[in-house]
C-alpha cells in the first residue's frame, strides 16, 4: 500500500537484499515508472534507527527488482544495515498525473458512492491486474462487514474528486 508521511514523503518501496560486494542494494519499488529515480536524486530510507536521505548514484532494473547504488554506501557491510528498510520519495517531485489518471495514494481512503447516492465504503486497497486496476472498497460500519471489488474502468467510474476524496460509480449488474 502506498502512503504519504506527514513530511511529504511517499512510501515507494523497500530494500530486499544485496547485490555483490560494492554496497548495491536490491529493492522492490511500488511505482509504475521508475524513470523518476535518476542519479543525483534523493531517496529517503527508513530503518529502525530513523529516516535518512541518500543520493542515488546508480539505478538498474532487473525483472521486478531494482539495484540501487547509494552515495556513502560502498561495501556489503554498510548496505546490510539498510536491508529491509522502507524507501520514500518526495511527493512534490512526482510528475503531475495525466488527465483522468490518479496516483494510488490519491485514491486510497476515497469514499465511494453509487450514482444513486448509496454509500459503498472507502477504497482501502488497489489491485493491479494487468488490464485495469481493481478498487477494493470496504464498508467497515456495515454489519456484516462488506467488501466490493470495483473495476477501475471508465464505464464504471463516473467521477473522482481528489480534493473531496469522493468517487461516484455506476456498478455493473450483479456487483451491488
């Protein structure tokens, strides 16, 4: 799940291991476009010791893993300290989303209503399926607890108001 810290940092991944002996760390990034990460950009790393900024020296993708070279981390022992750490990026440095497209962190927590005005719940999770995303909408106040999966397609999502954190949907028959 993607979230924003109070200081404007966006959680974008985690370190998962080491590559070689020169301080390169392997990371999983939860972003569609890793091109935002360039050498000389800052990336924030949160370990048990706290949150610290590092400058990216190199980034290389290999399948779904990214190999990060970071300034000041030059050997395996230094890199081991940050394995398992959370990675953050400054939200303000993200490119503006295209018209009709939204960052996941903007949609999480959005209250969803039908076009008839019925409250369905809040988007608590987003599943990437390949063809389109699916919003996991949960209404925790309803007894019994209700969950609905809503396809993120134009025929279903009528409107989104990011400022008000609301979404209107026209559910296909059988989803209600």
